[in-house]
């Protein structure tokens, strides 16, 4: 179908004036699963403020759009994800103020980020229309998406059809939602009951997959300097208990992406561009097989 695309080829994802838009043929749609969580449970009781990371949300989305695909953002309640203030900085764009400005403008103004759907509405309208799915990070998805039944339905759909499924930083923990008992699995992790968590993970679709996620040592940096508190469980430990073959880098915050079958996982915020690249490559390979 034809769509109006607000991008500039010389600067992927760069917003331009409406009078500069042109009709182009869309290659297909990519679903982005966003979180509505604004706080996360911490050890000792209580909550810490959190959200979704700006660069992890927009950089892969901009890459997908620049490659000719449409992006549809969906969240549990249909409102836009809360951007974690810790991510709202040029630091997460390698100090490039211009790239940071484009990212903020994209999130604030582009229809792909402002026309948000509910997960339920996307499911009811039909998932066959989507060529791939992407889940950004920040710690927010650890709260809601990893135990959301609609997310589980969506992930199982893409898994069964071997459609590209990309997740970044804390985002890979969301594959737990595909479990038959995702909510119970998460509760067992919070209770430090590893044996029970392993039992609840039986039948998990991604058991045995190679994957990466925000490492334990990287999480420690965030706990000490951002959250000022400890989380109930680590992403690495949780996915390992579930049966994932988790691999992380020896050096913290080095870009790292692992591709195993349809699953594409990125380890940390600095893996944002690489995840976008790998997702586009996977979409193109899938399209070539049709």
C-alpha cells in the first residue's frame, strides 16, 4: 500500500516538513511493544522510578522506517511509554547533540510514536499484517510486558511463524511472556524461589535459544548510580533459569547482538544501532522468501 513517509534519505529518521513528504510503497508493518510501567519493585520493599529508554525506543524504529517499513507502537493501555529521565540525554547518542535532538523530535512528533494502539486492539485487528516485532528496553518492560498475556499471545504468534523478533537491553526478558505461566514465573523470581521459577518455565518456546540481555555487572552500575536500590532478580539469571542460553560480553556496555533463528537480542543501550540493522536484515531475508 502507499503511505506518507516523513523521513529524509540523507538522515535516516530525520523529520521534515509535511510539504516535503512523498508517497512511497510500504514494505510492510513492524510492531513495537512499549511499556506503561513507571516504577519497579526493589529489594527491601517499595518501588523505584523507571521507564523506557529513549535511544532504545527510537533508534531501531527509525532504522526500520528508513528501510521502508511502517512502525506501529502498542502498549497495554494504549498510552505512550514513559521515557526514563536517565535516558533523556545525548550521552546515549555517543554525545551527538544533533542525533539526540532528532531522536527527541521523532519521539515527540512522528506518527509512529504518537499514534499508539492497545495490545488488545492490535491482536483483534490481526497479527498477520505484521512482518516483525520489536521490544525496546529500559527497566519498565520487566514490570508489565514480561507477564502480560497479550504480549505472550503476540510473541507466540511470531515464534510459530518464525517472523523476526527483536528485543533490546532489558527488553529480552519480555520473551518470558510467551511462557504458559509467565506471571507465576515472575512471582517466583521475586520470591527468590529458583526451583519454582524453573517449574513454571516448563514448555517455554525459547528454551535453548542463544540470546543476550543486560548483564549482571551492567545492572549493578544502574542499581548503584541510577536506581540507588537493588532489583529482585537479574535479567541474565531469569532467562538462564527459564532455559535460555544467555551470553554477555566480558566488557560492560560494549555493543553485542545475538541472532538465533528468528530471535534477535541486544545486550545494552549501545547495541541500539546494531539491533536496528539486524532487524532490518532479518525483515529483508524474510521478505525474499515470500
